[in-house]
C-alpha cells in the first residue's frame, strides 16, 4: 500500500527528479507535469484531418497511418485514390470516397518502395487519371526507390521533404 505524500515543496520521486527522454535527453519531472497538466482555460484546437474516408477522419497531422493487407487486395489503389484526392479539392473524381483538403497546394510526396520503374510510372499515371488531370500538379512529387537500403531511403526522404517543403510552403502529406 502506498504511503500518502507529506506536503512539501517537492515530493520524493524515487531517487531522481529527472526523466530520460526518448531521444536520450533529460527532462525535469516538475516541468513535464506543469506542461502536460490539463488547463480548462486553454482548450486545445481541433485537429483538422489530412484524409477522410466516407466523411470519417482517417489520417491526422503528425501521425503515421499504415495500410496493410495481403497481395492484390487494393493497397496501391487506395494509395492512388488518396494521392488523387489531394488534387481535386471537392471536384468529382475517382477517389474511392477518399477526401483531402490541400487547398493551399502544399507538397504531396510519394515514395514507392515496392514497384519497379514501369509499375511506378503506371501508378502515377493512374493517380492523374483518378483526379481527372492531364498530369499531376507540380506540387506532387513521386519517386520510385525500390532496392535502396533503409539508411539511404532515409537520406532521400529527408532531402525530398526539405526541398519540397521549401518549394511549396510546406508538406501536406507523405505517402
């Protein structure tokens, strides 16, 4: 059974008043508690989704979304519909009921780690067709990177994100 903490300026917290951060840094426990305590007078703004499926939010900023499934179950088609939805701004298109709101035309970056160059070419052409576009907008950047080692992929990804965020005023989505 835990003992009640006697009132004092700093209650004991084991042997330390510090936490180890997830990135190796050190965090002050009291500061963390102050920053993370609920404050009725400071409501958190509603997060605007990046993608919706049938009017249900499915992807939100800062979070990773994973699409998994067996071979030939439509993962690439869903990804193509998501990419196409960033190009249509509510217009009629073949997006499989996926919607996006990239009205600021920020960069949409697509890294294809599975398809060869021929299939990647066909996928990007399919994205444009789904969006009723002759070609993708200049803020859509798609790369075929099959066969690269993970550490090389990270370098390619970081460079693409930095360059395209700068060029287009931010990144709407990384697919």
